[in-house]
């Protein structure tokens, strides 16, 4: 039996009482059935079946697993942990993912329009060709992540954390970084001319275009002239 000793949330059973044995494959139907009787922790699994649309799965924990192509559209995943997992091409449209953790995961090609990631952690993750259009990312932590070839358009990322985050060839038009921490962030060949950086912390942040680098503060100042 796997061991996991994270402190349980208020009202939850101790995790050691709700663990399941590690197994290579589990269907979405099995996961829903086991969740309904109290199993909420999975490790090193491959989800097959792929359809968890409009499912209520708060506080679900799936670590170091393959959830690629899974359809979570319209589901409640709030409080969940999905660290070190593959979420390639997963559908998160309209998902409630507040206070979740996706640290060190691969969210490339995921469709995440209208997802609510408020107060979540996406640290050290990879988002290549990821669509986060009109997502809510208030106080979300994307530190140390790589966001490339992605649509980061019209996102509410106010008070978010993007320390050492590398944006590459991505569209950030109309995204709201008000009060965000962008310390040492890199915006390489990105659309940011219509982005809101009001009251953001931008120490060490740089803009790179055509292999020329300049401080973000200098770049923003040039836009206002």
C-alpha cells in the first residue's frame, strides 16, 4: 500500500485511511466509483476512458500519473493535487480548479479556456501550445514555469506569481497582471502591448524581441511615449 502523509484538510479523513493500491491503469468509471466510497489518492496511474466531464471531484489527489486527453470539462476539481503528471491535451474548459496544485506537470496542448485557477499552484510546469483564454488566475503561482506558443489572452492574473517564468512566442493581449509578482520573468517574442501591468513587481523582468533584450520597465515606458 502506498504511503502519503500530507496533513488532511479540515473535515477529511486521514489520507492513510483512503489510499488505494498503486496500479498501472484505471478507467474513469472505476475512479468515480472508488471516489464515491472514499478513495481520493492515486499515484503512478494511467487513466483510461478519459471522460470525467461535469464530475464533482474536490480534493482528488493524483500524483506522477498520465491523465493525457482526459475530459474534465465543467468539473469541480477544487483543492485537488495533480503534481508531476502528464495532462497533455486535457480539456479543462470551465473547470473549477481553485486551490489546486499542478506543480512540475506538463499541461501542453491543454484546453483551459474559462478555467478558474484562483489560489492554485502551477510551479515549475510546462505549458506549450496551451489555451488559457479568459481563465481566472487570481493569486495563482506560475513561478519557474515555461509558457510557450500559448494563448494567455484576456486572463485575470491579478496578484499572481510569475517569478522566473519564461513566456515564449505567446499571446498575452488584454491579460491583467495588476499587482502580480513578475520578478525576473522573461517575455520572449510575446504580444504584450495590450497587457495590463499596473502595480506589478517587475524587477529583473525583461522583454526579448528579435534577439534584443531590454528591461520590461523600459519597454513599457516606450509604449507610453
